[in-house]
């Protein structure tokens, strides 16, 4: 018997708090959100697949392996069928993952799917999308503390603005009720209110356990916990560009992505960046890694 509840996607620019949101949802007694998949897009070749071929590709995918789920469990969900719609084959994986954890609802947390909302919305007509938005200046600071992603202000600003813009454009074009923009800052400042709004959007009953996601941190990959230490503790902000980012780098970031900050309602320190910042921004767009990011002490709290 198949369980009710369709797939939902948590998307956003990387380093925007999606791991925290995934952990909060995993703390819900009905919800299972596995590690990042990426394979939905990477394995897509058409709207219909042969089951055997799909299972072979899925089982070999390095991201699926992090789910620690036997591919045979997915095969059981598709038993007796030689070919199925691609979306149904993918959904079988999530059903199997949720079932293994005694959960009834399932979702996906893969930030880079923010660039693929149109495809995912077409494949999964009932899917809902949660776009977690974080101030790009704090996102840039966050990149300085991890061994991946851009390491300059210009590159970080370009990547953040491109992905956030893609998410807003595609998400806001969806029918009402399928897309929600959630602010990271509001989530950490008032987690109960935002968690309740999220549950309403996903048609879930709010669970107080969501406010103590650290209790469910075992559901988070060791690598994710390493680079997102806040997911195992109290919900709080981890960085503050107003305190930790040099003014010259703030001006450079805003020269590159200030229009997107403004569209989202974030206050700009430099509404009109100076000629020097504009020149650096232009050179950065041309490929020069200007404004090297440096790891900084975390903000109090």
C-alpha cells in the first residue's frame, strides 16, 4: 500500500542553511529527507525508463550510496514492472528510504536543484519547492570555512546571485501553492513560527521536535556535520557579515550582486558602489578571483 504525500524539494544557493532545514525536517516523526541526491538530474535520459537499467545506474551512483539503502529495497517498490515513468522510478527510492526509517513523508535536500526547478516541476507535478534564501554576504563568508566552492568575493557573489535569481524566476512562475521562499535569518531568529509556516506549506502537522534538530543529527552525513556544526546544536546564526566582513569586500560583493540583494529586501551598505569597486567587479566577472575570502571567527551565539 502506497503512502500519501508527494515529494518536496529544499533548494537554494549552497551555504544557505539547507542542511539545518533538512535536519529540522528529519526530526519530524513523519518525514524522511535523505542526503543530497543529485542523481535525479544526472540520471535523467527521458520520461520512461526500464526498471533493470534504472536500478543498475542508481545503485552505482555515488550519491545514492550515501543513503545507505540497499538498491534491492527500491527494486521491491517497483516489483513486477519492466518499465515505468522516470518520476515513478525516482519516487520509489524515496519511498524505500522513508519506509526504512518508519516515516510516511519524504523530501529531497539538494541545493543545486535550484537550477533545475522547471524540469523537476514537470516530472513531479504535485511536488512543492522550498527555496531557502540567505543574505549572500553571509554565504560568501561561509565559503571561506570550507574546502569547496568559490574562494573570492567576486566568484561567491556571482554564484549566489545566479542561483538565487534562477530559483526566484522559476519558483515564482509555478502555480500558487507550489513554491515557498523561506528566509534563513527568519528561520534562526524565530524557528517556531517559520517551522509552523513550513509545515503548513508542506501539509504537515507541526512537531515540536523540529525545534531540537540536534537530537536527529545522526541522520546527517558526517561530512555535512563537519562543515555545518550548527546542525547538531541550538538553532542560531553562525556568521554576521556586518561584524566579520571587511567594508571593502562588502562593497565589492554589492557591486556584483547588489541588485539581487535589493530585490530580496536585504539592506545594502553601499547603494552606490564607488568606481574602484565597480572596476574590481567588472574584472571579477571577467574571471579574476578578486577579494580573497579568509576564514574568520564565528559570530557570538
